[in-house]
């Protein structure tokens, strides 16, 4: 009955947290430029140092190995192109699966097109942005270096940071982003193992150890570090919370025919649920749910504008399954009650669309 009453009201259920998360109400830093020698500049420098130490604590690395950037895309570009430029005289390769995020695939392609794809770099995601598949990054890095002792391992950690436990053993580079952890947009970072040489994409005042010129976004960095502290300290509790939300949405498997969960393995993040509703285009369902106040996506926002094969097709799923896929992605701020309501909205919307189309389950 409560669900029925709720459906009479305008809904606002946000299940697109893999795209971006609502920012937590965290304090802001209003000081000066950390490169300035006066009192406010020194205050800013200390705030920046504290934030760097906080992020390093979450990652399990030293503060000097943390480089702040404008977000995950810049971090991924710095890792891949920075490494390729630093090793352009070596006739080796950069490897990345075809279903990785565009901010990984495009710099790899750019490096090859510019003829600077030197060194041996192996790229993979901590958590798949499409299906939520989790990779044991330390084990994967160790296996990669067993086969290729000279390899540098880069992990796109944007979907895993503060959601999965991080072990950087044998990992050389690991990216993260503020707006995926409720820390606000326009800020991110990159773990760079001590001793690894990268060539910066920008030159200027030598900030961030010379790897990222330009005045740091101290306020944004402080917010991101505070969010990382909050989420990192409650990682187990948050996983349990979103697992319950995901489990409720997975009940759609029993309520509708021809519904499939898309994943490559058994170890899948509780934060992401990719489902195909056969006979209905995912794009159409996303728009219908949006009109009803339930916000989901078809996958990576950066990839949705592309005319190329979808990530699911690259993973080996058939075209029909890929085209009918919708990605639900959760945060610790979501509730089981929201999932109960969203599940009912999805179930009714799919059933109605199938009746109209004369498709499965009509």
C-alpha cells in the first residue's frame, strides 16, 4: 500500500551513481594559493598536504605518490600518455580490453596514432563501469608481471575507489575521481608508484611534483579527501546497504520473463546492476523511467554518444541483449524502499511496453 501511495507522487529515485554521485555536505576550504608564500598560502599548502595524506591512507601508499588532477579522465590520460611519452623510444605496446572506459581507450588510441606507444603497459579496471565485475587488481598485476616482467600496470580505479578494498601490490598507477565518491566534480587523482617516470601533459608552475601544472583546486581536493575518509571508514557497512538495495532490484528476474543480468563473472560490485529486458530498447526504457522519476542509464555516459560497438557487445553479449540493457547503479544514500518503488515502476513499464509492442510476456 505504501508503494502504491508513493507512486501517486512525483518520484525522484536516482540510480545512476556510476555516472556521478550527489555531493555530500562537507566543509570547504576558502584559503589562498598553496604556491603563495604568505600566511593564507601556507594554510592552503597545509590543507593540501593533509588531503594528500588522507587519500594516501585510503589507498595504502605514501603521500608523495598521490597526484591531484581535475578528475578521472585527466588521471587516465596522464597515466597512459604520460607513460607512452616517457618510453617512446622503446618498441613495445599498451594493452587494454575493448570494453574499457573511453577515457582509457582513447588515450591508448591517441598514443598509437602519434607513434608514441612505447613501453609495455597493461591497463584494466578495478570495477567494470558497465557490469560491475570486480577484478582482484593485485593478483592481476602480479600475473601480468609474471608474464611480462618489464610491464607497468595501470588500473582505472574510478568505480572501485572507496567502494572496494584496494591493494596496490604490483600496481604502478591507479586513478580515482571525486564525483564518483560524493566528493564533487572537477577533481580526482592518480597514484604513481615511486620511481615511475611520466611525462606531463601540461607545463607551468611545476605543481604536483611537476606532473600537473596549474593551481590546485584546494577546496575540491579537501572535499574529495573528506568524502574518501567518510566512505573509506564505512566501506563494509556501505557495501551491505547497497547489497540490500541491489537484491531488491534483482527481484525483477522473478517478476518478468526474459530478463537477464549482464556480468562476465561471479564477483560483481553491489553498486552496479546491469540488466537486459529483452524486446525493449534500453534507450527507450531509460527515457520512460526518467519521465516517471526513476533515473538510470544505459552504461557509461561518456560512451553513450558513441556510434561504435557497445561495451556489452565487446564483452561478447549478443546485440539483442546489449541493446536492451539498462544499468542501475547505487550509493549508500539509496534505500531499500526506493528500490521497492523503482522495481514496481520498472516492472509495470516493461510489461506495458511489451503489450504495446506485442512482445515477450505480453
